[in-house]
C-alpha cells in the first residue's frame, strides 16, 4: 500500500491512496474532496466517481462535486435557526435558504493535510478552521475529515469537529457516483437499494415539510434493489418537483455488517455498499437541465449522469 502526492493546481495537492488489490482513491485538499475512485474491473480500470482532472475544473465548473459540505449540509429554511434563546441568520444562497453551508463553504477552502500509513490502512486527514460568524454560524469550529482505504476495499470517511460555542455541525460528502464509469453513462438502469421505510417530502422550495412519509407503494420504495429510472420517469408530484430524487430517506436499523444503501452497476460488476452512523441519507440524482452540462473526462456531466448518497442528519421543519 502507498500514498503518492502530486500538484493539482495553485495551492492544491492530489493525494492518491493505492491498496494492494489495485484500488486507487484520489483526494485533494481543495474542499477536502474525493477526485477519483478507480477499481480494477475485468482487466480494466473503472472510475466510479465523477470529477475533474485538475483544480481549474472545480473552481470554474462545479465547486461541490466530491467535496466536503459544511458547516451544514442541505438547506436551512430562510437561513434561520435558534440555539437556546438566540436566533441566528445564515447566508441565503438559494431561494431564500442557506444551501450546503452558504457562500464560500467548506467546498472552496484549502485544508491542511496529514498522511498516515500503516500495515492495515492508508489515510489522509484534512483540517480546516471555520471562524466564528462564518456565514452567520456561531463559534470557532475546527474540523477534520479523514479518508481511509484498506486492503478489503473499504473506503471510509470520518468527521470530527470542536467548537468554542454552541453551534450547528451537520457535514456530508457530495460525491457523485456513476458505477458504470464516466459521465457519459446515464444512471437510470443502475440498481439502487435504500434500507428506509420512510422519506421526507419536500416543498417547492426544496425544504423538508415536517412530514415523514411511507415509501410503500411509491416511487421512493427502494427497499429491494430497483432501477433508478423508477424515480426519474415517475409522474408523482414529489418526483416531478425535482425531476427525480432530491430527498432525505430515514434509514432503518440494519444487522451488523449489512449496508444501509447499495448501488449496483448495469453490468453487475461493481457494487458500492454504504454504511453510516448517521440516521438519514439524501439521494440526489443530478437533476440538471441538459443545457447546463459541463465537459468532464471525455464526456459531459449533466442531467441524471450521477447520483449522490449524502449521509447526514436530517431536519424536518414545519413550514
């Protein structure tokens, strides 16, 4: 096992973790993000994570792809929350809400990096200090994100933070998977499983409504693996609202060693299995207009060409 480091752009480095089975995980200190996850498949290399080949792609085209998101993932309705008797107002950057931490969030920061190599695993830890009142959040917050890779092909992400004042911390990773490999492949026939009996409906502003709705009998029922097309081509109001999925799912308890979500390639050769200590996962199916597609690694990333599994806490706030 080894870690190699190379320049990725001004102020940025790329760290490649390679285990003894030939799996390669590439991460960068810009946004503490994952850039590649390359797997040996049938004698070839398949990259199952979407991204750009240098810093310029992330700066110019998509800040959040593969990035650590924070201080708070998802949307804070009206950019307002209360801790004890104090009301805080955070930067509103989407439809009057605070999305993914606000303007200049974790995804565009340059983090410091530390490497760790042992007989059992490889790891890179990124650290960033978010100052008090950053986007309106209280407290000086010191955050670490550690990416780990072992010889059993386990990729793990650990988050840790300390603050000198009561604050909010609900991060996630915004990695886009395409387990068929490459942005030119639509995700519709990839098989998704989510161990969730309930999901959170959203409003036209894409904030949660305070309701926990059963998935049974709906296009949100992925308790048995189903093609993602089930949600992409649905006429149900919730799917039509976002042209697919952009919803939290409340994860069921599972037996030790069992995943809470899986994503299987169309050819059945690759399975991503997700386990998390968080109680929910937001599934987003890259619901972008076709005319906003961006060039990426020989193809165009656009509508329904990737899927995120954003494990995090979920708020259900009444509107």
